[in-house]
């Protein structure tokens, strides 16, 4: 019995690991290893029938989100915030879970959840400024000004870090677009991990 399905939960075929080509399986393995997950996210599986697309999108996500000098928790919070603003249910939920799993990088208070109050005094001012400006860049890129860049510099980001932050605006737009057009639902495994 094949586990490759086109279901009501996705407009694209969901390609499970065991049904994927060796090329796609290698990309799936890299996503699991890099994201430190024991399963493949639906966001990748809905691209599993197109290895070229999957490879390109994974390479961009991996380079933009998982590498660089800006803390990953900040990048996750940016993606969470933009996704919430745009009502991208899949990305808001998934990246909210990822951001909250890193809350200890912001506060050692065991009940602190980074996504619950982005204005909390526990969230550094530099994070708040970055979240506000990069959200603006993602939703209204034509409204970004020199003053926004100056604000980022004033809270301590250097030129390379500002480029990384602005790349999150582009990344989240790609993530949200693919999640929304595909109609994917949040991964059962993520829901179980959150419970």
C-alpha cells in the first residue's frame, strides 16, 4: 500500500519518506538532521514529488534560517510573528513551537514562552526592534527606510546581521506562500511534541 497521498489536507501530493526517490530521501534526511527532528515536516513532504524545487527551497531555508550570526530563536520569532500577522496557520504554529522550544535561550524561567508575549521585558530590546522592522519588511517592503536600518544598528546589529535579518523577510514570504497555496496542515508529530 502506497503512502503517497493527495488528501484533503494538501493540494499537492504528500510524499512520505518511504515513497520518495533516493534524491528526495537524501534531502529529507538532511532536513531531519539539520532541524534535529525525527520526522519530515509536511512543508517538505508537499514538495517531495519535485526534487529540484525541494532542493532549492531547502537550500534557501537552511542557509537563511539555520546558518549565520543572528540567533536562531530570533529568526524563529520573526517567522512566527510575520506568519501570525499574515494568518498563515501552518507557519505560525510550526515556528511558534520551534521558537518556544528555544525559550530558555532568552530566559531561564521554566514557564516563559517566547511567543506568548513578544513585548515582555524578558525579550531583549534588540529582538523587539528586529521583529518589528523585519515584520514590516516582510509585509510592506516598500516602506522600509534608512531610519529602520539605523534603528537596527543602534540596538547593536552590524551590517552582516542586518542582511541576515532582512533575508528572514524574504524567507518567511516563501514559507508562508508555499504553506498557504499547498493547504498543508500542521504535523501530527509537532502537535504531539507540543502537548
